C-alpha cells in the first residue's frame, strides 16, 4: 500500500493522518511534516494511525525525531494504532515517551 501523510493545523494542534507503510522510503515525508509542525510551535502533535499498516525501524526513528524536534512541552499523541504497529512501538520502549490512545476522545 502506498504511503500517504496529510497534516492539518488548527489552533495549537497539528494532526497528521498516516496511511500505508511507514518505512525508509516514506519516513522523510513524515519528518518534513514534523518540521513544519515544530515551526508552528504547536502544543500538541496528534498522529492518526488507524490506516497505518506497517512501521519499520525508520518509522520508529521518525517518532523519535518528532519527540526531539518538538518543544519539550508538546504532547505527542498516537491514535488508533493497529496492534502490529503498537507492538513495534512497545518493543522499542518508545511507548513510554508518548501517549497512545484507541480514540481521540479518550
């Protein structure tokens, strides 16, 4: 499945919807969106992952990049993470650095 990433910024929240496979070829696209969100000084970065079917180590590095690039007080929230992708995140221990939720309204 082809990778797609779309970002919307409303107020102090940047919301990025990811679809497909986040790997070495597609990670730079997410990184560019993270830089744009950081430049806007958002207070919350929401990654909608319900349509993300796969995340490689390059995808994990993109999450780490987001964590490092965003101001320290910025909340990073992963929403709707599929079980296989969530397991990859948990195995790296990165789930302790971000918030993972089933839905945005949690």
